[in-house]
C-alpha cells in the first residue's frame, strides 16, 4: 500500500476545492455582476474586461475572504476600485489653452448669399435651349452619368457631352452669374 499523499499534493487538492467553489460562484452570480460592470462602463466589451479583472482579483484573495455570504460586495468593491484605477490612468487628449482655435478652411457662405446664387443659377439654366437644359438638369441636378442621361433622352453619349459642354459655356458667359464669381 502506498501512504496517503502529504505536503504539496494536499495543497493542490485544497487549491482545486477553492477553484471549484470560485467557479460555482462565478457561474451563479456572473450575470448579475456583469450588469453591475455594464453600469460602470459605456461599452459592453469594456464591462466584460472589467468584470474579468475584478474576478481575477477576487480569486487571488479567495482563501482570505472569511464571509462568503459577502462575496457580491467584495466583487462589487473590486469592480469599483478597478474602474476607478482605469479612469485615473486614462489618457487625456484635451488640453487647456488661452484662446479658442479658429476653424481652418473657407468659412461657410451666408445662407442668403447661397440662395441668391441658387436663384441666379436657375434663371440662367432656364435661359438655355430646352434640349441643353434637359441635359444639364439630368447631369448636374439629378446626378446622372453621361450614359444614363443619353439613355433617358434617347441620344448618344457624344451628343450629351457636346450639348452639356455648350450649355456650360453659355452659363459661364451669363452676365447674371458674372458678379457671383
């Protein structure tokens, strides 16, 4: 007969028992604790990471926790402490400055000026011959391709290209649009 195991093997059995009770606790209380973690973070994936970290800390202290009826409170405290530590370590991308930065680029035109330009453009388009006007409207206002415009009007793509080119030339020469440029 072999003698009963002693020393480190017994410690392993104790460790297995600890893991077993911890595992049972996590299976039973995991969903409730995950809801708590989700209330502390904006992202569900971050909540899962937060809970996993808190549970790892709890497992390390599992043998020292005297009252296993207070485990939820212990894990919640671990969640809060872990989240607070993460919050304190976060990288701040905002910097205080004395002056507000000016927006770069071209400023937005005044809506009234945009309406004046829009009205002038429509008046100029209405001056075009009907066929050219149809092609300009289909190409630039309806955003059809040259091929689609040709198909709608029953003409060739070359006809659309030449007619639109002549129409744009007329629009460039329209005196009502000259001051806008």
